[in-house]
């Protein structure tokens, strides 16, 4: 995206009733000239372009209200800030505890990140890379995935999360497919690596009935254990830098180790829940009251609580989706590198979720929690480095961090520009394994912001501290 001079951006936004100023080299302050007290901070380095559309979307988001009560208390945005479908990506707002905004999360509920230390050195991995890729490709993109579940196990998942799911699987007398070789003791231990939101109760009543009341003893859900489209991926990476050596030692990380990073969400379950509740928020808008100009609808009171139950049921499905993808990768790795290959979980963190925190309901759209002492992940594109970090719980930035580098060009724009000049794509050293060739162009490194600047700015603003840096080896995209 071409960078417009700041003064020109100021002038253009002023004509739209928005004041924007630069606080420092990393931070912008924006406010509406038409509504007193409405404003937000944007953590956006000077080297990045400012999207007027994204700024206007953020102020609309921060200005959401409901005739029956509820309020937005504060708002900010992380460096991967860019325009989205109504709600900007990288936006974080806090509402009063009685209000939620389903559109802020949309249908990709708990799209999140998971990281496993594979337990194999880079040289050893390269020696058997082709064979490993062929086996994993079948599970992730082909027809060899085999995850038979029972309806009661899915109900347990929607209600209580991944721990209840593993417990229900363990009580089954006979298991086959992926679950037959599951190390229940290990996956149960790994629950400690989940974010606290993974233990919030959901409600199976809001989850798809077809995954619970099938009339069959065994169900093969076509969405469970799948990557999904868009920017979701499974990526093999190599540890290239230990920034906090003590923290790396505690996590068993050394230079040259191979790790696997998984980015995916709640698939069709998220669509089922998200679409229904966005529609419900519109339908329940008080009769005779003017619809908001932004077309962003809130829920208040009892219905806000019901939405949170429904949202967490889909979020639990996303946790299981990532965990089962990790298990497929782990089992294939054991086939080649030995049964003692542990491939332990290091961290799993959510994006696109509403969490009840002391300051209110925190809505993170394309942003991740960065609580003090909590590990998190910020991936680059498939051609750039990714980072393991720890949160610093900075209240100014609502204990939040970016969920990635953020797009600098939309998918349609990079497809158009890439056809004219393939050199801008940055695909020269990228190995992307996909069934859709256009995905490589849509998600090309050239479509994303520079990840080093994204991380640097957040370190300087004391939202995160870097633990380690990883470089991509190969990426699976559906």
C-alpha cells in the first residue's frame, strides 16, 4: 500500500469529522469531532501507512451503544491494524459488563495460535522432509484425516472445553483413527498450556445439533481437524534466535530446533454461532428505534450473557480443532522420528474473542491477550519470521498485542498487483503447500506489513517482551 503523507491524511480525515495526531513514533491518537469524548489510541509505527477506512471503522466501533443501556469504555488498536468487514482488524474495545458486540468477533470465533516444539533438529528434519511432508499433507489437505468422535464427546466439548472433551474420549471403551493412538496423559498435561479463556463454560444448546444428536454412535465431522481458508496455516519453523535465554531454557528451546505453529479457528461451528448472533443482535434492536449508522448492533443484559455462552461453545471447538491438527502432526512425526518424540505444546492463545476482564467485556478483533507473564505468538507472513513473546499487561493497550503482521494490501489488490509485477509478491524462497494456487498469491509476503517493525513498536511501548524468533521452513494452506 502506498504511504500517503501524514498531513494529507489529517486533512482528509478532518473533512470526515475526525481528528488524528501523532503522539510519538509509534502511536496515534484519533477522536471524532462530531461526538465529544469518543476517541482511541492506535499503535502504528510512522513507517506504516494509515488507512482512513480503518480509522473510521475504529471510531464507529468505539461509538457503539444500545438504547437500553451499556457503553463502550475505551478503545485502541494494535500495529496489524487494517480495515475489515465493518470492524477493523487489530481493534480492541472494552464495553460495560452488560453489553457485547457480536459483529466484533464475527464468524471466525477464537481463531488462534498454537505452538509445539517438534523435538527434531533442523538437519534431521531436512533429511526426511519430503517423506514427512507427504504424510502430513494427506492429513491436512488430502483424504487421510480420520477423527471419529462420539456425539457425547462433542457435547462435552461445547459445554466444558477441551479438558472435558479429552475426558469423554478417555471414557470410550474403544477408539479408532487418530484417537486410537492418542496419549491421553500427555494431552491432559498440555491443558495447562491453554489460555484461561479455554476453561470458561459454554453451552451445547447453542452449538450445531447435527454434531450432537446424530443417531449414530460415531461421527466424522468434516470440519474438525482442518485448517480453513484465508490467513490460516500450519507452518514448520526453525528456531533462529534466543532473545531471552533464560525463558528459552525453561521452554526447552535451542537454536536449530524445529517448531510447528498452527493458526486456525472454529470453522463451520464459528460460522453457525457467529452468523446467528449477529442476526439476532439486529433482530432484537428495539422496535421503532433508529438503526445505528455504522450498522454495528450490540446486545445488552440477559441476551449479552447468552451470546457469551454461545461464543465460548464455538471457542472450545476452535481449541479442539488446533489440538487435533497438532496431534495429527505429532503422530506423523513419531512415525518417522521415533515413538519417543514428545512434540510438547508450548502455548495456545486466542484471537477474535470477548473476554470478561476486570475493566469490562474486552472485545479483541484480530488481536490477542497480552496479560502480564502470559506467553503469546505474533506470526509473520509465510516468508517472514515469527515470534514467541510474553505479555507485560500494559493497561494503556488493554493488555493486548497484535495477532500478526497485518495486511498492507487486500487480497484483491495483491492479486491484481501480483499479476502486473510478480516481483512484489516475495515468494522466491517460500515453500507453500496448498490445494489452491491462488492462496499463495493472496497470502504472499508482499501483502503483509514488515513483522520486525510490528514487534519492535510493541516492545518499545512495553506491551510485550520477545522470548525467541523463528524462521519459516514450509507452510500448509488450505
